[in-house]
């Protein structure tokens, strides 16, 4: 399958530098940093190996937008941005120097200050290593957690509330394994409700990375934690992303989360500040 080029200002900067320097050939990534191809600069624009010409005006448009990624369709750039009538939120793909993040109503869904979305995902995964057996990922987003967990797990079930988020993920080159890997099963719905469909002790690992407390307080509730405890196998581990433990709100939420996890039956609950969350054991 041939994928359309996905570009951001990070990819257009070397193109503009090449034009200024009079270079006729330059390496550029057509998939947000995963691979590179050689393109030819012409008076009208840049010619990709498949023959597609991206005009200089389009390149300058992309270059002027620091918070957006663009899909190239019929040689024209289109922002990867969709409005969800289901949640009444705007979703978009935001570039970084590594994997992109998703903005939901302007809020990044990964840590990007002092890190990047891929390293952020690795820190979460590290808290429950070894990642083995059946894994539950309660919030798909761009699918990075599910993709990383599937590298060693027998199977991963990942749940996404809003289908619009998956439409954004389908356009993200870093999310392709979410749709191609048979080890990953996608479910659409609210994890709060769908957790009841799983049998007792189904999962060996759970990665719970919910939206902010103010957006999804029910996913921080004692009732939901009791369900997480029920579906987790004995000896299993849960990682719960909470947010910056050094912030006033993050510290307060973390204390409440740890208390409710203990009340739900988890035998040991410990902070994991590098991953901005806590780990709980059954």
C-alpha cells in the first residue's frame, strides 16, 4: 500500500534551505521522520520519487504552521485536523522532533516538554515490565501504548472513546502498526462501561492513561478502579498516568488516586514520578 506524504514544518525547513542554496537534490522524510527519500527541487516546487510535485507555495504554507501536520492529497496540503460532533472537540496532529502528538481542543495528549511522545510512552511501558500475556490499554489515542505493548505481549486490547481520534491516527505514520498488527484488538466505547464486558482476571497488565481528571473524572473513580482490580490477574500490574506529581493539582490528584486504588483492593501502590503516574500490584 502506498501512503500519501505527511509533512510538517520540520520536513519543509530543509526543502526551503535547499532552494535558497541552489541545491537540486535533497533528502526529506515523507512520514514525519520515520524514513527519508530523495526529492528534486524545481522552479515550481519539489518533485517526489512518485512524480508528485509539491509547489513552493504549498511548502511555505506548511512551513508557517508549527502546530500542524499536513497530508498531501493531489499535490495539495490538507491539515490533519477533524472536529468531533461526538465529544464536541477539535482533534489535530501536532509535530515534534520525534513522534507527533495529538491535540484535543489545543491540549497535547502526550508529554512534550523535556521529552517527546515516544519516550513518554516508553516510560509508561517501563513501569509494568515485563509486558507479557494479555494487556489492556484503556485509552487508545494515537495507539503508541498499544503498539509498544504488542511488541512483547501475547495480545493487546485497546479502547478508544471517540472514533475521530482513530481517524487522526489513521493518517499518522507512527500509528500504522495500530491498524496492521493482528496482535492488537481495537474497541470503540467508554472504558468505564466496557470494562464490565471482560471476565475476572483477564489481563496480566493494564495501562490506564485517561484524559485529564476534569475531562473524565469517572475514569478516576473508586468504582472503575474496582473493575480494573477485578479484570487484572493475580500478580498483575497496573500503570495509571496521573500527571505532573510536582504540580499542585497533580500532587493532589495523585494522592486521591493512590488512596482509591488501595481501597479497590490493590496490594501495593507506588509512585512512578518519571512516568508521571503510579503503579499498582494485585
